[in-house]
C-alpha cells in the first residue's frame, strides 16, 4: 500500500504564506518541488531538501498535487492557463485568496481540463502555519480533500465545507470581515487617545484584554439572530447602544468619525424604523437589507 508521503507536491508562489506552507511540506518529508516568479525565494527551501523548478510546467510535471498560493485570481490564471494541459489528471489545491464566484469559476475551469480542484482559505498568518490556532478551510472535491488530508493537516486544522468550491472562500472572507472591522475599531480608539498622550502600545495592552473578553458575547448574539426574535429579554437595546457620545468625543479630539459612524448608521436605521427598544443584534437587518 502506498504511503501519502509518496505523493509528490509542488508549491507555486513563495511569498510569506506560500513559503511557510512549502516549509511545512518539506519538513514533513514529502518530495517537494517549488517555484516562484522572482529568483532567490526558493533558496532556503532548497537548502532543506526541496527542488526548485525552472518553470511552472516543470513544477507541475513533478507533482501529483499542485498547491497555488499566488497574489489573486488573475495571477492564478496567468500562471496556470499556459500549462493546463500538464495539470490534467492532477489535483490543484488553490489557497490564493479569491471571492466565492472566482473559486467556483476555477472549479469549472479545472473540471473542463480534467483537473481535480480543491479551494482553500487560510485562517492564519505565516508564523502560525503548523501550530495550534492555524486552520485552513476547504471546499470542492471531497475525494481530493480526503486523499491529501495528511498533507493538508500539516498546515493547521483542516475543515471541509462541501462540494461547492465557493463555500470555503465565503466563510474565509466572512471571518476576515470581522477581523478587519475589529482592527479598524482598535485603530480608531488609538487615534482617540493619542491627543491625550497615550501611546498606541499602551492602548493595545488594555484593548487586547477588553476585546478578547467581549468575544464571549458572540454566542448570545447568534442565539438571538438564529431565533429571529430581537425582543427577547437580557439584551442591550438599540437606543441604549447609540454611539452618539463616541462620535462627539471623537470629533472633539479632531479625528475622523467614519468607523464609529458606520456602526451608528446601522443602529439608527433600525431605531428610525421603530425598533429602538429591541436588541443590538437587530443591526443584522440593516446589513441584510441595505438601503
């Protein structure tokens, strides 16, 4: 019986994330070929046992499973379209960040050329790869996911979201939306206190503990949203949640109110519609039904 490590892997794209993925594969003992558009990035991997391909075609020909970690959807087509004949009969794992529709388009493109397709969303920064807390979301070919699971698990917890190739991307981007809005809120707070002589570093120490504690409220919001009843007890009302004081204080500090203003707009639309006594979770209705 063949061992999964008999599978040959080629990794295309050796940026910070691609390099981390490739390093984990090399360290695990897989026969590994690497390719990068610009020279030099493969050198540390070659020193550890990888083979650097002179071309994309050479890299694809050397592999059973090809992993693409490139800049965007256009770059994936730019790199792989000229060698799609070589890809036929192989598995392509595309962990390039794409939209759900782009992921589905790749799945159709792959199927039309006899390529087995698995789409991936990396929920980690490069330094987390292979460590607790790293997770990779997949959708597309279930057979490919199961066949190459030992390799995929090298990078983090592997989660499969079904045959719809766009499902992993949708979940990935939804999670990232929460992250970026949180980051923007932190940066806004840092800007608020800066005129008072508070450094961003000092503010970060206090913010990390506070924001971490507040994530415990997600389950409560989710229960209300899934239940569809924003009047159940124990919630903070929309009227009480009004961010007018934060907006006024921000303006007084001479900074932009755009970040807080965005949230206030979601709140105010529900208040104006007569739902001010209902819970904060109701702002999802403002998001689901844009004006």
